[in-house]
C-alpha cells in the first residue's frame, strides 16, 4: 500500500503512561549542526549489547578516520572504528554511565581526515542481496541507537520466520530529546532510503514510519518525499504520550499485537528501528560510512546554549559544554540520555557512545530533589505503569533480595520507562532498583 496524505490516525496505548513535559518546544526547531572535533577522543570498545570488541591497536599507533580499531569476535558483537585520525595515546578501562566497565582507546587528534571535507560518493545498492547488505552493516559497526543491539543481528530473520511489519520509530517521547525529529525534518530522503534498505533485507508486508502527532514539520517533510519517491511506506502519527516510543507499546498500537513475557518483537512478525539507526543504515550502505558519529540533543538550563548536534563518537562531555557556550550555572545533575530513563554521571570525561541519545545539564530548578520517605501505598506507580505491573511491590522484593519473587511478579516484563519513579510522591528510586534486580537475574542466567 502506497502512502496517502490522508493517513492521520491519532492513537495511543491503553494502559498507564504520562503526558510529556513541554521541554522541547523550542529545541525541536533548532537545526542540526556539526560539533567541533575533539582534540582527544575516548572510544569505548563496548558500545553494544554483548562483549567488548577486541582491541586491534596499540599505544603510539597512528589511526585513520574510520579505521577498524575494535573487532567483534562473534555474531552478537559490533565492530568499533576510529572516529578521527590521530595517534593512540593509551588504552585504559573506563566505566560507562550505566555501570559497565570496558577498555577504551584514547586517540589524540592529528593528521588528515579520510572523509571529512572530501567529495562524497554514493554507491548503488538495488541489486545487492540481503546477505551482502547485512555484511555491510556488520562491517560498518552499526548498532541500534537506542537498544545497542547490533543491526546485522536484528535484521537477520531466522529461517521459517516472516516479517509482517517494519516500523521506523520516530517517536522521541522523552522530554528534551529531539535529534531524531531533526533527522526526519532535515534528511527525509536519506531516512526513507535507509527504510527501503532495511525492507530489502527483511521483506516486510508493510513499512511504517511512526512519529508523534505534534511533529508537523517532520510529518510534512516525510509525506512530501515519500510521494516524490513513490515509496511504499506509510506515515502514522500517534498521540504524544509517554512512553509511546517504547517498542512494546508501539507494536501494540500499530499492529494490535502483544509481545509475550520474555518474547521479542519478531515473535509478532515485527522489526522496529529508530530514526537514527535507519539513517545510519543509509550511510553505511550508500556512503560506505562506518558508525563514527551520531546526532544527539544537548540541553538543560545550566547551559548557555541548547542544541541538536552531530557529534563524533568518543567526544567527552566537557567538549559538548564548550560547544554550547559553557555553563551559566553549575548543573545540579548531569544525565546521559533522557530525564526519564537516562543515567546520572559525575564526570565530564564520560564519552559519547553509539547509543547516546542526548546529554542533559540540568539546573536546580529542573531537578525535583526531595527526601525519600516510606511507600504511601497511593497506587500512582501502578496507574502509570504501561505494562500493568505493580512497581512498589517489585521494589520491595528487590530491596530485600527476593529476586525470584520479583520475577514471578513480572520484573522482567518492565520496559524501564521510569513512569513509576516520576509519579512516586515518596521519591522511591523505583526504576533504579528494578533495573538492578533485572541485571542480577540476567547475570544469573548467563553464568
């Protein structure tokens, strides 16, 4: 079915959720710009779900822009490439915002760029087989910008399975974050081409680009370009409710399918890619470009300027502060990701990774900081949970190390949206404890 301009169905998921805070009204209109290249890049060898890539370089070695510096040793891993030309200063373990430790390659900028400032050539892909396209995605180190799952793994459809629906997820329901929105506004043709490449690999019955109904510029840009290209793609605008962009909620709304506990999107015949990932598919195949940069939102009232940036992977947070004019006040909190699901950090040396959606430098007025009290049994966390769970009960089980009881209460079904913690008047760290419980259960399963 080809796109028609009349498709404008505003729908949302049935349970829980929140009305998003209006934190990105002005940010959405700020065009992407290229951030400055950092003099020192910190490139983690773990930027994906799985084990760290094997380091292929040594201190004092010269590297080129886009050169392979970390090799994935299994199908479940992702290669890592140098985002800049320069010299390997040293290789040292770092701790990522979510707690994982990994070796990282510290690269001092120097030498000539291989791609930056050079003529860009496009490569035809229409005649390429699915296995060749998957090989390109693996070679270029692509991962899901949100999930961290290597893209070649996600798009490899097991024998006997079929894909009914390919969803390009353009819904950024987290407050502040809007870099995917800018991709849809500024690069609709590239996004559509990326969707077509993904469709050529997975052979879906239909392809849908889903975005929030308040993103009128993006909706207009996509529909216009789809019509020009005569692409067999639908555009669906959904009600701006949080967490509308969660994979399970999106599939429920667009396909009427429920993902079973411990199930995957493919169990419903669905593959979901976000807008940033889809753009990277286009760049990998058509431009032969490895994943060495990505778009992010840098926001918060502690900054002099807020922006949507194209940033080299490995850029330290301190360089982003400088890019945005420095601080007007010291931030009360620094968050990597969105305010609902992101991770607090204390060091400005933390680097941008393949899965960083944004960085927030929040002022004291933006941080709701009050003392934790005992659970009030008010039921707000239950009413806000889109999965129909009872977060306060899960919190208590995890707090008392009763992980199997928490599992039986649906701990592993939690989508980690953070609605429960946001609505809790007792300020209980519900999401933090639930995440910790899930990590412990998963680590036990992997022993």
